[in-house]
């Protein structure tokens, strides 16, 4: 097993692509799993010629065993799962397959092929659902409210089970919302950033949002993949809350985004009640990253306001290029 060889399952996604860049910078040989050869590799544009991709069905025990046997990674990062929570109500079976069954296949295959392999399981703040306490820690009881949260809770528990029973170096990172220009526009921060720039450029007129008072703990994706890597450098696996420890509302996000391009969000944002998540809306998800800070030496490098401005700047550049228009001078 190579001292610096990693396998990233879900390498073409937001987190996977940033993680690939970090691992390469640390001197790793990087292998990545993609669903199909026709999958979009836009996020990997900067490193495509430096990573080896494998088209593998991670739900196929034999196929995954063959991949692990041939690559012999020191570290495996499991980032493959649908992450858009509302979609989990439309495709609950698919979510369960990838976020619950897929974790089982991976852990059991690692145990059989090479139990010294270190594995990171991407868990989610959605496992807390309607939390009994705020902020949440690694010991907060799990109470998921969505198919996505329930499937992630299964994977979270199972990672802990394999760590305790078999002694695997298995880590579960409880990831709170983390964003970047590589996020799909379905996610609220990108949706708002893109709309603010489109309206400023005269391409659109208004933005429809749900509950403006919904709050989240939002961070910057490259910071979060750094925490993943740091976790697997520890002597033993553990559970870690990866969060900023700060709660911000959708309203704050919109205000910063629109003001960054010289607009007042109140003049352009319209509330559409059909876009709220109803009884599955989560208001109090804010993490306590004390364990990650103390044991990993980890802390976010980008604060909330800077994150929002970063998203707006990226979409402004993208839309200017696509439509060949001059844009507003951003503030700050």
C-alpha cells in the first residue's frame, strides 16, 4: 500500500474536486471514482491529467473489491451521495442505496481487503434534524427529519460500529453546509449569488425564495476538505463536527449578495411559500467545531460575508463571459 495514495469516491463533485487538488498538493497519487465516463468533469479541469479515474459501481461488492485491490490506497474518502436534501423526498430509494447501503459495502470491503486502510465517511448535519441542543456536538442525539438525513445517520452509526468492532481507522465528518462556486445553482447560496449578478447585469428581474428567516451554518468548501484530510492524519479515527459555529439567515445572505453588486435585495426578492421545506425545515443547525479545532488544529479561513462575496464574484465573472456584457463594479 503506497504511503501517499488516496481513493476519492465522488471525485467529480464539489468536495471531491477540491480534495483532489489538496491531496495532489500534499504529494499524493490520487485515484477517483466517477459514476460514468460521460459524467461532467468540469470541476476537475485543473487537475484532470494528474488523477486516475475509475468508472466503478460502488454498490457492486466485487467491483469495489477489485478497485481497492488494484489501487491499494492508504486513504479512502467516501463523498459519493446525493446532497440536495429536497431531492431525497423524490428519490428516497436512491438516497438510501448510496448513503446507507453504499457505506456498508465500502466498510465491509475495506475490512476484507485491507483493514489498515483509513476511511473518511462524509456525514451531514442533517442527521441532527430537529436538534435537542444548539450548537450541536459529536454527542448530540440524532433525530433526522428527511430521507437524506436518515440515510446519512445510518452511515454515521455504521462507521462508528466498524471502528469499534474491527478497529478500522474510520472517521465520520459531520459536515455542515459548505459552499463554493462549484456548487450547483439548486443550493440557496449559489442560487442567490447567481440571481444577484444576473439582475445586476440586466439579464433577470427578480428572485423567488422560500423562508428568508431560515438559518444555517455556512462555510467554504475548500476549508472543509482540509478538515477531512487532517482527520485521516490522526492516530485513530473519530467523529468530528466540521462547521463554522455561526448561524446566519437566508435574509442576511441575500442582503450581502445584492449589496455587493450595488442592489437592495428587498427590491428584487419575492417570497414564494411553496419553496419552504415545511415541517422538514431545519432552523437551528449550527455546529460546535471544538473537537476539530483542538485535535486537528482546524479552523475556517473564510468568514460568512467573504464567502457570499466570493460566490457573487465567481458568478459575475461567469455570466459576463457567457453573455459578453459589462458588469457592475462590485463593492468591497
